[in-house]
C-alpha cells in the first residue's frame, strides 16, 4: 500500500485552504473562520481487492472513490485494554466515557485521561448474549446532568426467542448501579435467532430516540424488512417512554407500526447526525459485498432485500432476478465490495485536526480499520484507512470531550486518536 501511495497518480497537488460554515443538527449555525490545511492530492482508491460481483454502481463515486491522506501528523494510542466486548459508548458531562460490555450485559466507566476502568455497573435487565446479541448501543438523556438517565439497546430473551429492545434507567449517584431499569420498547415480532439486532440509539433535536433494528438475518425473516407491520429491519423513532414519536410518517397507516421512520434496512449498526446539514446518516451491513451508508429520511425504503450490491455468503445471487436499482427504492450514498463490516460511526466536529472537520469515521470489523470519509454535498469524495496496521476489529468510534476520537475494539482495546 505504501508503494502504491508513493507512486500514486496525482490529479491535484495544491494545498487547499478551506473556511467552514453550516448548521448542526440542532439548527445552530456553524461559523469557523479557521483555515484548514488539507492535502488535495488524489490517490488511488484504498480498496484494491477483487469485488465479489461485477455489479455496476448507480452513479460515479458510489464506491471505490479516490483515496486521501491526512496531512496533519496524528497517532492512535491504546489507552485501555481488557474490556469485555465493548459495543457502545457515550461521553459523560465530565469527559469520562460510559461503555456497554456486550457479552457481560453490564456497563463500565472509562477515564480517558488515566485509562482506568470502573467496576461493572449492574442493575440492567438480562440479555441474550448468544451470537450477535447482548448489551449493544447506548445514549445519555439530553438532560443527563440533572436527571442521570441512560438509554440502551439490548437483545431481550423471552419465551419463544428474543428481540431487540430498548431500556432506560438512572445511573446511581455512586455509579455502581442502574436504578429503576425498565424496558420501554420491543421490536416485534420475537424470533428465535442470534443474528442482526441492529442496536444503535441516538437522540434527535426534539428529544426523541432513533433506534436501529435488524431483520434477524435468516431468509424467513429477511422479507420483513419490507413489511410495515413488522419492526424488523427498520429505523424507528420513539419517545423517552417508548411510544411512537409525534410526526412519524406512518402514524395514519392502520396497517403499519407507527414507530417506523424508515424501512428496508438489513442491519444498521451506525447512526450519526451530519453536523452541517442536520441529516441522520446510517451505516449498515450488506451480505457478501454491499455494505453501505445512507442519508435516512422519513418514510423512505432503503431496498433490502429487493435490491443489494452484495451476494449470499455462500455465493448465490440475491433476488430473482438480482437487481441493484429500482424505482422507489433508495440508493446508498456509498457502498463497499469487499465489505467494511461497518460498526459505530461519528462525524468529527473537533478542532484538533482541522482537515477532519465534518468527515465521517466508521469502525470497520472484518476490514480491521477505521474508514475516514470526506463528504461534500452529500457525496463521498475521498476515503482513507485509519489504524489499518493494528489488526483490530473496530466496533465503535466516538468523539471525546477533548476533541479526540476514541475507538473501541472487539478485543477489548480502547484507542485514542489525536494530533501528535
């Protein structure tokens, strides 16, 4: 790869000086008069492996975009290790980080300044930790500083199987337990399986929750991603009490679940608001090929399993006939083949590395790197691989209160990524 980058065809070699402005997802105007020094050299695409299919993208730049390289010297340091399958993380008001431990079904608090990890926080409902299940994403109440409320997603075991569920509770003053834990939402129907729970959760500016659910992977449940009477394969929008949020697009459809916001998703494990446009973006797993990111809009159908840029893990095509585009079904902003295996993601809004401003960072699992995507006008215009030499499965990426990125791996490591 180093040789390829050195010998890259240069389309432009100038250094760009960029002034940023826009609005964040709360509608606040962003004015940044600082100058961003950015390498505008165009490198070959970072993906050089053979694709699983010969499918053609719907538009230029939808996959294998030109590579970019960070000009600012930066480093990724391991600040903690030994966590038990960390899956989701949220920054506390004082800068410490609350983390879910997937298999253990508990929480811990990480101090990023010292690398110390608290004793497990107990009091959460039992999880089904088989397969891809367990304690998944979490978020803090916008008023956490005063009410200490935490919301999380988990695979809930019940008679007849399990399902994606959302719980909430209060972090005790001594930070040892979750008080009053209660389940506020269940993504039904229940199914006896161990895959594709989705699992990310994020507050919108109105104080409602976006939650991603998976379609449970199996061929018998897969079609439910297209069914509005099922919560599988959806992004739902609910209140803090788990009810359908006001203004949801299918509220007046008696044959639809009122909590549904968008549908046709396979297994979304990343949700983040673009700080410039305010749009909700997701990252989701394709099958063998076809991992993708989307701009999530109300009522829209994102196509799975009717259209896909991937194939079955065993090799057969998906669909009869297999198609990648269809009227009325949304195209991804960008897709990968071979796959990224996208986990959690975050738009960078810090100032430590100005050229990263508003770039999207996505944890890669089987790909074992963090994808940095440069986005302009809702299109991906550059891609870089971060920490690709570490050999780690990156499950989640967040931005700390100090402006650094923090990445969590399936192997239990926590990386701090910041300017040298």
